[in-house]
C-alpha cells in the first residue's frame, strides 16, 4: 500500500503543477514544437503504431544529438549522465575491470540489462567481472555487453525500456532493454571534434581528451543506403592521489634513490582515469528490392587500447616516518617480490651430505631484484621498487544480415543472422616473475579472453482483424537459435609458471655437512620447522592465464506476443516465451501489460512479467589469478577465481549454477497536457531469485593446500572465490519524468526533470558464501551485514535527480544539466563511511556562425565538485586497526588514496572544460 500511495501522491502533485502550466501557455503558442510524445517507438511492443505516451511500459527516447553532444567518448559515461537509474564506476587499478567497465541499471548488473542494435541482440563482453571492490559492487560476477564499443555519432536514437521484457526478448531483459537505432540517412556528411581536459582544484591540469568523429551517408542504387560512422578518441591519465607513505619513507631512508621511484616526482602509483586510445566504427545499410522487401546489413567494430597503474612494490624494509609511527608499527616491510633468492642448489655440491635434491644452500650467493648483481647484467633491476603497468586491448566485431518485408496478405517477416566476437588481450610490463629469479623477463603477455556468439532469428507479425475490437490484434511470434562460446587463451609461460625459486627449503652447511635451517613454527608454539624461503610465482600483479578454456552453450527459443486495443480506451497485451538451454534445461516466461486511457490527458499503465538470466559459459568456467592489496593493508595476496566444477571451488562448498529468475511488477500514470507538457510517474518492483555472483573471499590455510594441492598457485594466506547462486534481491523504485517547453523572448526553453528513487534489498542470502571465512561460517559477523550486501543496497545513490535546460534562440544554444546524487556507501573498501550527497553542474554554449557549422565551449562538473575525502574510521582508531586509515605523512591511505577509488557516482577528476566543432554538408 505504501508503494501505491507514493505513486498516487506523485501523480497528483505532477497533475496539479502541470495543469497550472497548461493554463499559462495556450496550445499553438509561438515557438511551440511537435511533442516528443508523437514519436513512434518499437521497443517493448511489436505493433508499428505505438507512440511514446501510448506505451504500456515506461520508455525513454534519447536522440542521437543527445548522445553526441555529451562531452565523453564512452557511451557508458554518456548514459550515466543522462539516465538517473544508470550508473557506472570510474574504475582505477581495478585489474581488467578498468578496461571493460560494467554498468548498472536500476541497481542490477549489466547482464540483467539487454542491449540491442536495431532490434538485434548485442553480444557480451569477453570479460567476466571477477575483480573484488567497490568498482564491481553492483556487477560482481556479471558478464554484460561492452557499451564502450558503440560510437555515439552512429546512433539515430536510443530507446530505453524501463521494464522487464524477458518474455518478449529472452534472457537478460530483467532490469530493462537498451535498443539503439542506427542512422540510415543516404546522403550528407557530418564531422565533429572535441578537445578538452581537466582543471581540478588542488591538482595540476591533466586528462587531455581528444575526439574526432564523422558520419557519411551514401545512396545504394536507387532504393537503398549505406551509412558509415567512425570515431577516434584518446584520453590521457588523470592522477588524484597522494603518494604512498612507504615511498616517502623510502625516499627519506635512501635519498640518492628517490629520483628512481616510479613516476617521480609524482605519486608512485596513479589513482585516476587510465589513458586510452580507441577507434570505433559502425556501418548500416539496406536496399529495397523490386518486390518491396528489404535486404539489410549492419556491423560494429571497435579497437580500444588502455593501460593502468598497479600498486607500488617497496624494495627494502624501511623505518616509518615519525608521524606514521603508532605503537609497535615502526617499519614498512619490503614487498615479497624482493625476497632474497638463493642461487646454490644442494645438487651443486655433490660431496655435501645432508642436503638433498630440491634443497638450497643458505649462503651469501643470493639474488635480489633490488640489488645490482654483476653476474646477471640483463636481469630486471629495480633499486627503488617498481609499479607494474597493466595493458589491455579490447576488440569488438558484430555483424547482422537480414531480409524483411510484408506479404500481400499483410504478414510481416524478418529473417536475420548475427555473428559477433569480443576479445580482451592483456599484458603486464615493468614487473617480474620472482620465482624465475634472474631469468625473469620484465614484460609479459598474460593471455586473452574471447567471447563468440551467433544468433539466428525468424520474427513474424500479422494484424489480425477481430470484430468488436477497437484495433486489429497484433499477433507476433518467432524462433531463435543462439550459440555462445567463451575462451581463455594461454599467456606466456613465464607469466604463470612457478619457477624453481618459488619455494626453497634451506640448509646450512659447515664444511661438507649440511643441516636444515630451523625456525619457530608459527602454528605450533614451542616447536621448530624447517625454513622455506618463498617468493611469489607468476607475473607479479596479474598472473597469466595458465588454463585454456573453450566452453559453449546452445539455446533455442520460441515466443508468441499478442496486443490489441480491445476498447478505444483500453490496450491489453500478452506475451509468452519458451527457451531451452544445453547447460541447464528449459524455462517458460510470461508477460501481461495493460494501458487504460481515463481522459484525454490521463492514462494508467501496468505490467507484470517473469524473467530470467541464464548462466553464461564464462560465468561457469572462468579461472583467473591476480595479485592485490587488501584495503588498508600493505600486504599483497593472491586472489584466485575458480569454476564451480573445480576441485578448489568444491572444497569451499560450490554447487552447480542455476538460472536467475525474476518477477517484475510495474504501475504508472501518463499525463499529457494540451500545451505538450508530459509527465510520467512509474513505480516498479523487481524480485530476482538465485542471483549469480561471486562468493565472499575464503582465506586459504596450510591445511587447505594439503587437502587440495591445486591451491598451491594461490598459497596459504591467499584468497579463493567462485561463482554461486548465493542470494536474492528485491528492487523497488519510482521514476518521475516531466518535460515542458517555454517560449522566452524570441527563443524556446526545453526543460526536463527526471527523478529516480531506487532501493535494492537482499532479503535472503547464504552466509556460507556471502560471509566467507576459514572455515566457512553459517552466520556473519555479529551486528553487521556482509560488505557485499551493504554495497548492493547502498553503493548506488538511492536518490538521483537530473534537471536539463536547453535554450535556443536563433544561432545560439545554451544547455545546462544539473545533477543530484544522494548519499552512498562502499562498505568493502571504506567500511563505516557514509559519502554525502552532491550536486554537479554541466554547461554547453554553442553558436552557428553559418549554416551547418557549429562551434561550442562547455564544461562538465564546472564547479569542481569532488566526492568526500576518505576518513580514518572510527575517528582516532590506530592505523594498524583501521581498514581505511589516513596517514599523516601523505594525507592518504596506505596506497595513496585520497578519494574513493571508484570515484563514486560522478568521479573524482573535477572540472572538465572543452571546445567542440561540428560541420554538416
């Protein structure tokens, strides 16, 4: 009832406000323009006569100009600015998640959001989101499409269906559908360019942004077209952090080596937007044949290269600066990669006794990556430590060919086939594989992820005239075949191999007699154990792909969709879908929708549907190992993500994945006033059961390694995680959108106000996978929820408001976007800190000095708003006891962070200013 009262109250308020507006400006007033509500939409219905206001479900329509004018080369950042319920993290030092960022719609992950190009399913990215942190708080474990591969200049319009639609379109359409309509003009040339950069308060100008794009339309014969779009963009690194306190201490202890610190004199590692250089292209073509049918083809290609800083590796243990000393914490320990490596194996001295094969002699003949060794002039040498640099190249290839038309009896048909491939190739530079010792390379190719998909579709529709109904019954049906393949291709052997120096049992030799070197056993007080010198294995920072994977999944689908105006004021729709998957079986889905027109200016709409998301081959089979620093800790650990079928995942309780299932309910009102003011108020509820995600981390013990030898690559003290159906979520929210045009002086002011309230709760979860621990526990920590649950509920601001003002007068145009972001949390990275609400302002000023030529200047976040700085919590907590402590020497966390690593909902780069130029022929 509370849900219904919110909708009713919002509708009443909107109606009262806009009736007054309608009285202020009569219909046909000077400057009045055609209402956007008259635009025919094609998403969420298979009728060809539905307009925006006649839809039974809420739909946003963004024009190509709306997308192209946004000062961003990334489609995800553009949508995050324009759509209140859409959010994407900034992502920095996030492993491969910095190269393929995963967005969220209505607080749900990217693979619960279906993306289409001209009504055809767009493929997934090759990356499964396994990085653990706030960046993936809403998308942890998901495998969604890479929207960053789509060039904005190629889009004629974007329809965003804010409703569940799995019964209409198949798997993934739980949160909604993004349907990009491609440009199809057969003539004209459009060229655009933009140059900008960040001018942040308290930091030097950086992040230079360059973009050039073009669109060309050509005729194809006498009844066809070819439309080509190309976009190039390049961004430079931004840096918004202090250096690490370990680097300051090292420079104080070894001043002669300070200039050899990475990125000197800047921070030794860089928190900020990674640099990238990319080309994106789209071609759309079609030709009408003599029989009236159309043969069509469209394709998308992208190649984007990016790289990012990793964490700094300290080469020597050094005293802390005095202001950073607390209690017994007086020293910064060197990184494990700089452990001494003993070079004399027992087998090098065949006359020695007591030193078996596989043992090493503890003597002065050692190698260390931080100390020059004349015997190995070509070995990697980092006297001031090193910061690995991670490189990624994403490639997208998508193509669709089809044949569509209408028979003489009125049957519409569309037969199409799509083929796609997305890949992510990764490499790591300026690092080592410590276990290879002096033979280690510095640069590594760590492997490649590949996602391939093929789709075949037959779609039919027919307007069946039934006596007594106000319109023909739109009868639509179709068949679909899908083949999805996920691959992991091996990296260089040196990137994943465990070299001979990885674990060295030590022996002390006197004369020719040797004995094991004994040290206290940390697990058994009062007892001794042989010392084993260890260094990390694999390329340090991100281990190479050591296990090749080639997994596929085939599915078949069939649907039936009925819709009609049963009365002049009542539209009803019914859809059903059946799908069968080779990996888990079949599912049946349904959807009901209705729209009732109460008056000329008031209508009600409602939908109810079931949906699902099928586990992808990537989610079922991905296997990676990376090195990371836990929040607030100077100690790095290995994190391994394993398939549910592996012996490792089974050891920690993994079971086979099953599909996610959803129930969507929506109820809304549409108010259309004579002065072309439009107000929509829509409430929704989305219950998702058996959510697919990644378990909380399990700490590996020595006993675990003994029980499961495959855990040796992670090692004792490392972390293991796996995919699981570990929790249910329930999302409730309200969308209110109001648009109105004003005549001011000799110009026109278009306004739009959009508010989204969205809250996702986790009513049920399995604590043995959500809480982690060693061994897994059946309950979480007393007095709190798992960090993953808190982030699902509060990482995205529960309240978001956009106000857009567009004033046009002759050759001048001014746009102002005011954005409000409510409070949010990132409990995993910064437990206990509540980040406050913020406002940001965007401005764009344009002038047409001559016909078809536009010059403009503008800024994003022009008042330099930043997220809250990080705090030591609770206040006064000793550094060693706080997960997020601010060190006095640097003013940042142990890894240099000053602002939240994800940038929150709008980033931490500060004010971005740009100039742009556009010309049309």
